[in-house]
C-alpha cells in the first residue's frame, strides 16, 4: 500500500493529461460529437434503411456517455504518479 505524498509535494499538472484514460475520454468525445451530428443530419431514407432507428444518433449518444464515464473515472481516481516524478511545490 502506498502512502500519499506530503502536502508540499504534488504530482505534476500535466500528469492527468498523459493519463491514458483521459486520452480515451477525449477520443470518444470527439467521435461521439461527430457521429451525433451525423445522426441529427440523417435523412428519412437513411433512417428507414436502418429499420427505422436513427443508429448514428444512438451510437453518438453512447459514445458521449462512454466518454463521460472515462472522464468521471479520471476525476474520481487520479493518476498514480511514481515517487521519482513528484516535484516540490516550491519548484513550480
């Protein structure tokens, strides 16, 4: 079990940006916005081809929800930065 760093030592601010979960959340958000926009602009003919379901809209909404889940995970469980990468607050 690891102990939290002392109050005068904090992980670098860019550590959260390099967290793989954050990168995945951003990727799903970008694709989710694009697919959702595609769903809003779908014609009735395209919707009928998909058995009457606007599949792009539902898939885009799912991608945005997945992105939100990853973002929430990043916020609730911060990245574990190894001890050697902790900087003193006085160095910033």
